[in-house]
C-alpha cells in the first residue's frame, strides 16, 4: 500500500497575449498626434495662418482618423470641412511658394483616413471620403481663382489625388487580404472543431459497442444463469434460491444502467436518459441490498427533500454507492457507518469502515491492480463532487480504517479551497 502525501503541482497561469487591435489603435492615435504636431507649426510658420485657426482646423483634421474607428460618417464630415477650411487663410504669395491647397502633412492625414476607413469599414466609405475631400478642395481652388494661382493649385490636386488614390487602392487590397485571412482562420477553427467532435463521437461509439458486445452480454448471461439456477440445480435450499434471486435482480439493475449509459454514449447531445436517475431517495434501498448481501451497515439517513438539484442528488447517491462498495470490498466483515445529512446549504456524506480483520478471508478474490488502474473509484467520487462545486476527502484513519467525507453544496460552489485530498489509498 502506498501513501502519497505530496501536494499536486500547480500549473502556472498562462500570460494573456496582447490584443492586436489595441496595438493598432495605439499606433493610429500616435500617428495622429505626430501629424498634428507637424501640421500646426507648418501652417503657422510657412503658410502664415493665424495660430487659433491652425490649431482648430489641424486638431479636427488629425482627429478624424481616430474618430473614424467608431463614427465613420461623422469623421468624414469633420475631415472634409477641415480640409476645405484649412487652406482658405493662405496668402497669394505663400500659395505660390508652398504646396496648396494640400500641404504635405494634410495629405498624409488624408492617406491615414482613407486607410482606416477601408480596413475597418470597407472600401465604399473610404472612396466617399476620398472623393469628397478632393472635390471640396477643387471647389476651393476654383472659387479662389481670381486671388490665387489656379495652375499651382491644380498641379497640387493632381499630385494629391494620385498619391492618395494609390494609397486608397493599397488599403483596399490590404483590407481584402485581412478579411480573407480572418475568414480562413474561422474556417480552420470550424474544421478543427468538427474534427474533434467527429473523433469524440467515434470514440464514444466504439466504447458503446464494446460495452454492448462484452459487458452487457456477460451481465445478461449472469442474469439468465441466476434466474434459472433453481430449475437447473436440484436440491437448492431456500437461502441459496434467495441468493440467486438477489444476483439476478442486481444483474437486471446493472443492465438497466448499462442501457442508459449506452443511450448517452450514442447520443451526441448527451441528453439521452432511458430511466430515472437514482438519488437520495434510493440510498435506503441500496443499504438494504448490501445488508442482504451480508454487509453490516449502521445508517443514519436524513429524509431526502424534494428541492435538491438533480446533479447533487445523483452525485450524492453515486458517492455513497462507491464508498459503501469500497468498504465492503476492501474491509469485509467489518461494520460500516453511513451518515447522510441534508440542510439548506449542502448535502454532507460520511462513510467510515473499520480496519480489515486479517483473520477473515477477503470478500472476493481480485487480480492485482497496476498503478495506472488503481484508485479509479476515488477519482470518480472526487470528479462527481467537483462537478457540483463540492469537495471530497478520503483518508486512512489512525486505526487502519477508512473515512470518506463529501460536501455537496446545493447552490453553486461553496468553497474555493483545493478539493484534491492529500492522502490516497488503494480504494
């Protein structure tokens, strides 16, 4: 017998990966701030614009790309009005010296805006923004033809239209590539999910087939042999006939459970249920059946209320069933104490058996268990308790007996403590 007192190793928490959209928005905001810090001094120093107007129109112009992420139409309106108003205060001499009506920083803001609109909202809005900005500044050039040189303005518009149009085309292509990549990623995820589901269904079908062809067949033979023993074996005593009847009844119940499990395994939604699940109401019958089989059980059972959640009800019965089965199998001919308490907060289960008597023979011979298969009963009980937010502790007592304690809350998780027991044994 091996006692493992080592605590389970804690898996380090995975570090959250940064969201690429956060980085993209940060880069967009940074680009807008940089362009604003360049555009305002350029228009004040080179285009001789009043500082208040340069700050006002520069701020609205450079804020439009950031606004376009959430409010694309408002961003287009703000940008077009700023792009039209920004070159108006330029003097004739200045317009002949520097690019007008579009300065280089303003053109870069236009490229940034159409790129954001194309990637985030599609090419239609980006094209609308681009056309309105170009047409609006063309109207300005035509309207100021008498005061400012038209040729310089037209040349500037041709350059800005060509460069920003090329940028718009690139942005549309990039947006299409990103959307295709996102669609392919979703398709790959769906394919992987479908593959996992198909593998799971195939594995469950294989398990159901093995259970039906091997285990269910063997249990059917046990039930038939036990039911017909009184007719095939002459001279059976009444006690022997009663014992064979109990074996047949147990086999029939096992076959019923097997049919229910087969229905669940062969149903993808895992909702198949051919018979009512056993719960707290069935614990007295379980105790009586074990007593008829020769087990000595002192049971203290609280009345089972009607308001117990079904998951807790089933888990409590299965834990009691497994704990009593372990006690009878590993410590035969000893008294077993069973206590089931139900209050408004939780179901509390206690199963304790004394140390096995070395002078008594074992209940039934069993092949030696390998380390890989030992302890599945305790593991199953712990899993059932954890599924309903409870905890289960199984430990060896000082006198050599075993105690199993389970706490099953009636409403969600009752404790955040680690529910993994620190002591394991051969059960």
